[in-house]
C-alpha cells in the first residue's frame, strides 16, 4: 500500500555534489521521521541523517557539515543534499520513514530499494 522510491544516485567526483530524493506514495495518512541510511561493502549499515516531523535534524559525525537532509511534506519527499563528497561516501543509500497508512492508521517503518552512490577519487 505504501512504498518509498529513491532517485538521484550515480557517479560523482571527490569534492563534488549530489542530491538524493525519496518519494513516498500510496494511502498515506501521516509521515513521521524520515531518514537516510547507507551501507558500504564490508561495513555495517549506518544512519546518515534524520529529519523529524517537527523539522529537527540529526547527522552522523562523518557527514556533519557536508550533508543536508530536508523534507517537503506536500510532496511526501525527503532529500539528502551531499557536498564535498569523499571516496568513503561510496555506498548504497536507503531512505526510511515511519508512516501511518489511511487503511490501518498504525505506524510502521518503510524502506526504499536503495540507490548506489559512487565517488571517484
């Protein structure tokens, strides 16, 4: 009933910028927190950034000052603006959100399919 679809991944040079988008669709009643995770080969999945329903943001230390998370509630979309990219930012990026559907009104976590970001050095 509800799905998240990421877009914007691809190739970037070190020091460059890239913006990821994640749009939620379906019978959505309310979206709470929206987040971005990433997982690099051989590493655990890590939380990159969070934006709450009230607009508060939080970032992993590794991306502070370089990444910006934002959301557009009218479009049910969360963004991740990535700048000053480093080779270690290379990973599959996943969006996640706590969403209550108009069918159940029960909040559950949804995950996108992931989008590859590759930073060349």
